[in-house]
């Protein structure tokens, strides 16, 4: 699958999306959050929590929670504590977001934590996530990061997705999250950046090979 850079410096892909046809998706690393992006982030968060849990939020996100989240996001982005991956269509619809929490301790700079990843439900289950992991791996390589970690609630769609992409549990916490009167366990997971990149590239190549007409190359 061809990777090109658009005028904004974002990685652009033509991604086959089944019934949606081929969709241009742009993967970028914004350095700041303007008012337009803020509105799109809040909208995506509310859509996502309605169909899948996001740690730290209830099924409905209040205006106050949204404002506080954006304030924290802006502050951490300005301080260089995080990287923010945004995924949007060529038409400007925000369909994915992922925060990389950087470890600035000199002894732990080789580690980055994947935090609060979300994808619009209409775009799940296809190539959006493999491409995202490829872009995350490229950014990690640029930052000198060799190991990715994350934590996730047991049994959620996100948990199953991380497993499919090769993340391995190195620890569990039985009382990880409490929601709707229930206690949920959590998994702490890890994967080498090099392994994730290889796995994402392999998935993309396999999909291209299935849809590429004979005699053509990607």
C-alpha cells in the first residue's frame, strides 16, 4: 500500500474499506489543538464511548469532562510529554486518535505508553489500525523508542485487538476498573516496536496482495 505525504506533511493512504469503497486516510502528528480539531476530538470521544469503554470516562462524557481532557491534552502536548496521532479522511472527518505517553526519564526513554486509542466504529476491523501501528512504529523509531506498553480492561474489543497485534500481557490487576457496579480486571501489555512494525507491514502486504489485480504492483 503506497504511502505518500500530503501538503500538511501527513502520511496519506488510499485504504479499501469494503462497503465504503476506497477512502483516503491521513495520519498526522499535530503539534497543537485548534478549535476545529478540539470539536472533532470531543465528537469522536462521545461516539467511541457509546460503543466501547474508554478508561477514565463513563458511557457519556460531560462538557466539563471534555473541557478538562482537552486542557490536559494541550498542556501535555505543549510540554512534549505526549505525541498525538490523528487519523482523518480526505474530507476532514476525524475517525481515529491515539496518545503516545512519552517517558522522559533518561533511563526509560526507550519506552512509550499507548494511551487512549480510539477509532470510529464505522472504520473498525479493516486496515485503519494496521496503518496506524505502522505510523506509530515510524514515529517511535524517530524518537528512539524501542518498547511500547499499554494497559487495557479485560475482555474489551480493545483488549482483543491488542492481542491480535501481538501485544503480550506481562501483568494483570484484578481490581483495575470499576464501572456500573462491577469490578473489571486489567492487563498490562508490551511489544517491541520492531516486532509491531513488522507485523503491521506484513498485514498490509497480505491485504494488498489479495486485492491487487494480477500483474500489478503496489
